[in-house]
């Protein structure tokens, strides 16, 4: 791969251990890796002029449901709490197939890329009409973002007291067999891997206790990470106490679902003892502030988690519960909510940028190669035009979180340019949007 030099950036926020910041600096990229950082660097390869730009590590999204980009703003789901929201959408999602999964993932990843995201996880927990995790991985390879696909699952349908319709659940044997298949086929644990796979039962109210336990055992045998939803709202807590006789954190501990290879989405209702449990075990959390607001779930105690040294990343969640996928805007929302809950001094713009970069890298197990601008780390870089109207009058790089912009000017992933001058260049986004809208109309009809 030829060299690329990012030249004369107005400001570089490295997010390294020393939180180094460089004014009027250069970054040299070679073979997908950051080769040098400094001033007056030269190259025989391409030069990208970054005058007026703020450079940050590529943002990292730790929780998403890409398929939901096809069901934004569904009328009957707009004002519902989590459980009723799911009951409204399950019958629509049951009509999806491989084309819907592929195209919705393209759109979801493109939207993230335009908001400065270079790496995203995805939680796919339903597989109707021949759809497979393979469909989303194929889409991610086309778009060019680093992708952590998780093989989700649901095994308890309505006839057995679960929330999902029976048509959307699988047998537990089918689930475990396919988990093995996708890990063997797609998981890459090499440095700089573009695709990794995790195992992710949907939630404690859509799979059995046995499947949760067996998935944890399988994941550790395969050396992959584990992910699920946990403690998202008051209904979630009530369900756990009623059915399992304990809070969600305690239930997760009983099942083997705590540890440095586990991250849970939401965790809005974790109490002090559960936060302490997560800190002691190295269990990660994906904070999804916009989704938590949209569904009326509450404000997650992120300040308390970070103070306790819990690993926290940022997530946009699914586009049916957000309903956008802008990770830069998500960072601002995280900042605002923690200040509403805890006061103006409780959460800084740099705290928000931390969970959006190196925090997400830690949660996804990539802390030694992503989430920082550092020599030897992967060249995942977001360049923000600080001459944009949203940043006019900027005094400090904190403006990125406080005011914007929230659309990236240039984005590099593994040294390859994905966004140039604010436009996706890695694939035909216009054609994908047309397909997406056609599929949405078909679902509505």
C-alpha cells in the first residue's frame, strides 16, 4: 500500500496515554499503519492537505442493529417503551431477507462513516427468510469500515412466554451450530483485522438460561467476545427479578457473562453493586444515550462507571430506536445527559471523546491498535473541517463535541480513504440509498 501524508492539520488530538495534542502537525501513513507523527514530514506518496482540519482517531461504535435502518420512524413504534416497541416491530422484521440485511448494513455503515466512525460492531439477532450474518459482513467489506459482527440469537418465542413471535426464534441447536460456523468462517484475530465475530444472545428475556451459559462457554472456547443487552430500563429490571429472583448484573454473573471478554449494551439501571462487579471483572459497557432518551429508558450512570474504572464505549444503537446513526452527535448527547444528571463539571468534552475513541477500542478488545493516534497503531483517522459554519469562532478542539461539525471531511480506515470531501468514495452510496428506499416501500406495503 503506498504512503499517504496528512499535511498541516490545524490540530491533532491523539487521545494517547499522555493526551498529546499537536498544532499544525502531519501524520504519515504506511501500509495501513501510522508510521510517523510530527511536523514538516514528507512523502513520495499522496498528500492530503488538512489545513483548517482537526484530526482525531476514527470514532468507534460499540452497539448497533444495522438492519433497523429500514424501519426508522415506524408510526406505531414512535412513542412506545422498549417492550411494546419490540412487539410492534418484530412482525415487520419477520419480512426481511438477505437483500434487506445487506442493504440496511450498507446504509448504516455509510451513515456512521460520514459521522467519523471507522469501526463498528453490529448485533444481528434475527435471521428470517434465509438471511445470515454473512450478508452483513459482505456489506461491511464493500463499505470498508472495520467491523465487529456479532451472531445474535432468540430462542424463546411468544408461545413460551417470550417477546418475539415464534416465526423469529430458532432452536438452540441451530443457534449454536451457526455460531460455530460464522466464527470459523469469518473471525480474524490477526492485528489490523477488518472483520471479527462475537456471540450475542439478544437479551435475558428472549433466550434461555441454558443458551446464555452455553454461548459463554462456546465463546471462550473459540476466543471471541460476548455481547448482549442488559438492564436497559425499569421493565428489564422487573423481568429479571420476577423470573430469576435477582437483578440483571447478578444474573449475568451467575451465567458467566462478566469478564474482560464481555460487553453489555445500555446498562441504564445498573446499581452501585453491579457497577462494582463490572469494575472488578473488567466487564465493558456500551453507552447508547440517544436510544435511551428515545425509548424513555433513563440516563445511564456513566460518570459513576468511569469513576469506578468500568470500561465504557459509545453506541448509536439501532436506527429504529435512535433514529439516526451519527456517532459524533451521540458523543455530544452523552456529554449533555451526564451534565443534566450530575452537574456541569461532571463530564467534559474530552470525556465524551474518550468513550467515543479509546474507550470503544477497549470495549471491543482493540485497545492496543485502535482508538489513538500513535505510531504503530492502525491508520483509522477522522479529519473534521473546523472552518465549517458549525465550528466558526472555535477557540478549542472541544468545539467538535460542543458544537460540531458532526459530519466528517475525510475518513481513513486501515490507511484507505473511505470519505473524501464529505462524500463516501468506497462504494456507490447513491445506488444503495435507492435500493434502501425501494425495500422500505415494499415493507410498508
